[in-house]
């Protein structure tokens, strides 16, 4: 028995006072209408209606049951209406998972604009650096570095990232500046622990069109790029992180970029979600917003290159004695 249909039939019979009128309105046969109510009574183990040739009336159990059924059916109608409304305009709650540094540096500062654009949409943000299972954890969408391993998910590319290798100026003054990636083997390393593997992420470089991957000899390994930046700025060694994460420390002079002539792109940035969620107005609104956001943010790599070139020019001027570098 279709329990919901039986409840709908029962409620309509009660409200119209007739099996025939209920059958006509529900576009069911008189026999099927009667069978639905009888099946409901058998399942409940009680009679719901008094039937005579002239009229129908509710039993005591039927009266109590009808009041509950009526509320349940109203809830069903409201739930269906809510789904229809959510498909047409962004409202309700959206659960999103975002890497910690990315959320702090880019997404959270953009939330006031998001709120103004979608005032009825509630955003639940989880900032964490780990691989997640969207379906199992009840997450509607996630922003990830690199394409997801689950190929059943929709993955929309947002942006290209850049890797920067850097260390504290004081550390480089003590240990020297490596001219080639191979020279990093002589240096202490602060490595980033990848969220998917929980192992130090290889350092990547690009030389003559060929990508070079080196395993850092990690004296320290941390699962937060922001923490890697702070550790390197404290003089603990060389680190390689995303340029957007290191930018403020580099511009403040706490870190100095090195090996920029062989720097490589980092993993592409994606927003991922289950294919059955594509029709959600909430999700469409969020995806559209982050596509727009990441097309405009992160000028970090250009600024880091400009900083490196300015530092190099100042050093060259100082070494030749042709002048003094200006204030920075």
C-alpha cells in the first residue's frame, strides 16, 4: 500500500463526505478509493469510518487520526512548495567546505557582498584542510585544490594557482641563496602536509618546459600553509606554498622569494558538487559567485615577481657601488 496516497484518499473522503466525490477529485476509480481506505484500516488495526447507505462519519480513532493526517499532508505540501521556491530563487541553507587559508584570505572577506546579493541564503562554512566525502558528510559543495578523485562529482575550474619558494631573509643570509632547485637539498625545509595523503607535498619547479618534482627534506612538516609561512618567517628553513598565502609576509619583508625563474603553477582551483544538486538555486548562486570572485582575486604572483625583481635590482646596484637602493 502507498501509505501517503492512502492518507490523501482518507482525508479527501472525510472532507468531501463521499467516496464517489473523493474518487472523482483524485481521479481514481471508486473501487480503488474504497480499497485505499480499507487497506489503511487494516494496517492500523482499527475502523476509521462509520459507513451507512446515506452518510459517512468518523469513529473516535478516525477523528484523532484525521487531525494528525491533515497536519502531515499540509507539511508535505509546504515541503514541496519550498523545493519549488528554492529552485527558482536562492534561499535556505548551503553547506560548503573550503581550505582554511583560502577561506580566510578570499571567501570570508567577500561574504558581505555575497550577503547583499543573496539576503535569504544562509551559508554554513567549514574551514578545514582535509579530504572529505561530500555525500557522507552532508556537504553541498566544496572548493578544492586539484580535481576531485571522485569522478562522479561535477568539478568546475575556478583559477590557476602559483607556487612560491621562500625563506626568511635572515635564514638566507646565514645559509645562502640556492641558485637551482637541486641546491635545496642543503637547506632545512618546512614542508606542507597534503590533506589527501597526510605526507609532505613534493616541491614543484618548471625548467625549460619540464616539470621537476623534489621531495623536501622536511625538518618541520605542518598541515597548514599559513603555519608553514609563519615557521619559515621565523627562520626555520625554506618552504614552498601558494603565492596567495605567502604574499603578505613577502611584502612585509618577513620572507624573501627564491628560485622565481623556475617557479611552477600550483594545482588548479575547483568548486565541486554532486550532479543531482545542479538544479538548486542556492548552489547556482554560490557557484556563480565564486567563479566571479576567483576571476578577480589573487594578483599575488605578479606582485611577488615585482618584489623579487626590485630586490634583485637593489642588490645588483649595491654590489656594483653605483648607488644606494631607495626605501622599500
